[in-house]
């Protein structure tokens, strides 16, 4: 996904106790009072966090673990490489520890006689280059995104749901914070939170900074919803009345879609900074949403990231409350099985798209352009010839960190975008089979609804998905998914588009959302659909699509395009060259590959080519009906331009 960067910095440090021998450690459980963790984030502007933990324990062998598999990250991405300064003591004396030779997230030690707790001091080194999710850049001079899994150890053999933690937090003077974690109060510059399970603590990140606004969105049946926005400047926090109305509408539309909520309060943690990693990560009662500093101020990034908060909010129901059995693990060391990520992420991508339209964060035209880009990109992937969608889900833990080069041959985490197309088709199918009396909304009510209340996890399998869909609209749903998910499918699944009243078409007119996505990703996608050429905005070739003009001419990933037709590369020069190419004159590229420079000629006679969805007048406009608001929407809630005729 374009929302995550994939480069992890390696930071190493040595403990004075790291070489000490320790006897084999047995599983141990905590006794007495809860685990205490005090996080000193007052040095966050210097990219350093310090934590002190008091872990009750019996004398004897003990193994402490660092969280490895973080829910929502779908990979063993716990950032242990950034753990530093690890020191342990008991009864006032140092205790030697030793990392396990094979399970490197485990630390063995022996609790001395007479001691009733182990005290642990550790540092977390904030990375200065992008990593995946909570391992990414999370601090600037004026803000910090805190993920508790970065600074936690817990006893092996104890269930994270049963362990109780009392967390305390110190911030730089004058900084404010936002979190779903319930608080006791603040004293002496230290914030104390109520005792919660380790599971809840890790599921409750904190944003903090010198510039922070808490914006109430709704208060319904005792449950409140907020945006806690933190930014590198006060200006970046300015939200228009239209934006505020659309976000309030988002909450109303989600409640109408699912029919119940599974949180006590909900906080959209919204970080606006060009210096931190950009992504979204879901939690039961909050979401960690990180975007560029001017996202609320400028149209291009606002539109490019419009679907982020709806996607992560939908995860509170689909992913956190209802979760595939293979992802509902009991411990942070247990490997996750991602075969149903096309439901966990794919259905969420679809529901986020629906909520983005219904709330008015994007216009119907912009929503359709999003689907056109997804469908066109997926349809031209040569990797489709050998790999099923299910296999991209099973291999998610390696695909999230895969390089961009050869991504079209490899396929990526396509279960997001292709999942959207599959669930769109499922929605359209239900509407057709019930003559418009039912829709995927009815499935969501049955599957994700129930009784409102505190967070819980209800695991599911494919059998339950199929049964619930059949309760809504009888159909061969198992065969439906088998064809689209489990088998190699040479073309992208377009059934929802065509049966929904549209067809994928091409023109020289730019796609409405392509520019916004390019701006957010710092790429130029002008030549993707004409030449099969994916570029950064500086001319670096990130990928080529097989059997298209660029690949046939000899362009390969990681080349640098220096010039086109004698002019130094820029997006504007590329635009002009594509326009000239329609006359049949080949483009001349000067490219650099390592220490070698050469000239390549490629056919560009198709000119610029961009995907769109065009109405098929012979069929009902089902897609517009899907995107129509379900609750009264005030006029100011519509941010984007009205739909074209």
C-alpha cells in the first residue's frame, strides 16, 4: 500500500550485562501487584525514549519477552532493533540477562532469592528513516507518536489479556496529548493512566506535541468520538467547517452501516507532519493516522488521504471486533496466518471507500476515479499469471516490506485494492438478487453489529462469512470467492463495475485522483498506463510492467532517466514527449544504470492514457446508490466538487 514506507534503519547497542551466562529459563507468571511502566518521553525531540518497568515475579528462572507480532501490522515487525540500554535489577542489585539464541525477542534471567520483582530500564531509539508501522519514524522536534509495544517487556507464559499494567508518561514541558487510554490524572508533570490489561495498553497509542487540538465529533448513547490532531505547526491544525462536518458525518454513517459500536469512546489520532512515517494503523478504540503536514490545508493531499480515517475507523468493527481466527492470536510471539486478509483488509478497504463517499469526504466522481485506478493497475499486473490473491494474503508478512522494483511481476499486498473490487461485486450481486431490497449493509449489520459495548474479539472463518451472506441473499458464495480469491485470475475482477452500471475506459484526460496520489507518494504515474513505466517525480524508475513499451525497450527498475528527447527529465518534459509520441516518432531516453549511461528508444504512439469509469446507460447506476448517504447530511459536509453530469 502507498500508505506505508518500507525501509527499516538498523540501530545497535551493547548492554554491560549482555554476555552474562544464565541458566535455562522456565515460564513464569507475575504475582502480587500489576506491572508498572513509566515512560519518559521528555527526550522525544531528541529521538530517544526511556522506560522503567517494575515486573512482579517469583525467585527463580524467568523469561521476559518483547512484543513481536503486533495486531494490525500482519508481520513480525516489533521494532526490537531499536531496543537499547537494557538493564535489569532485583532487590537493588544488577541481574544478568541473556538473549535466547533462536527466539531473539526473549530474554532469560534468574530472579534472586528474596526478590519479589524485577526492575527493567530500557531505551527506545526513535528511527530516523522509514520502517513499517510502529517501527517507522515517530518523533519530530515538536511531536511524538507513542506505541507502547516499543517499550514493553512481559513475562513468558502470562496471557497479555490477563496481565495488568499501570502506565505513566512524562512529556516535554507544555506538550499536550491524546489517547483512548483512560486516565487517572497528572501530578508533577507525570500522567498516570488507569490499570488496564497489556492487550489494551498495546492497543492504545498516544499522540503528543506542542501543537495539539482535541475536536469532539459525536456523543451518542454514552459513547463519545474525538479527533486528537497533533502537528508540527499550529497552522496545520486549522480545520474548515466543511471538514469538521464531513468527519461528524463519517461517525453517523459508520453507526448506520454497522448498527452497533464496540468501543466506549473512540479517538482518531491524527498526526500531520512531513517528518514522520505516513500510514494508518487500527485499534479498537482509536486509530493511528499519519499524513503530511498540509493535508488539512491543501486540496491535493486532502483528497489523496481522504479515505484514511474511514478505512481505519471501519477496522474497529472489521478487524478488531470481528477478526479471522488466524489473526486472533493469544500472544505477541504467535505467528499470524493471513489467508483471510482479503476480508480483514479487503472488506475494510471497500467499507472505507463506501464511508468516504457517504460522508462527503470525496465526491461520487472522485470515488469512481479511485476504483478506476485500482482496476486498471490490477488488470495490467503480469504477476497475476502465476499468483492468486490468496497467496498475496498468506505472504503478506514478506510483501509489506518488499521493494518497489519488479512489484508488478511479484504482486504486492493486492488484497486491499482487489479486495475492494471483490466486495463491490458482492454488494452489487446482493442488490441484484434481492431486487434492491438488501445490500452488503445488511451483511454488516448481521456480521459486525450485535450489542454495543466495550471492545471484544469475535473470531470467524470463511464458513461463517458464507453462511451470513447466504442469510442475506442465497447464492453460491463459496464458489464466488473460490474463483476470485483462491484461483489464479488472469484479469482483475470487474464484475462489480460492469454490473454496477459502468465500464473501464481510457482517455488522455487525467484521472481526478491520480494527481493527488502522485503528490502524496512523490511519484509520476503519467506513463504507467501508456508505457508501463513507474517513476519517482525525479525520474527514478521504480518498476516496469512486462510486455509494455518501456520493458520492451530495455528499461529496468532502478534506472535513472536523465533526459527525454534531449531535455533533462521532469514530469512536464515527460508529458510533452508523450504528446509528441502519438505521431509515431519513438521517444529517446538517456538512462543511467550504476556506472553506465546509454540511450534507449521506445514506442509511445498511444500517448497519455488514463483510466476512468464511464456510465453504461443500459444498466442502473448501482454505484451511485451505494455511495448515497444513509443519514441526513448537511450541505457543508460535502468537501469535494459536485458530481459532473
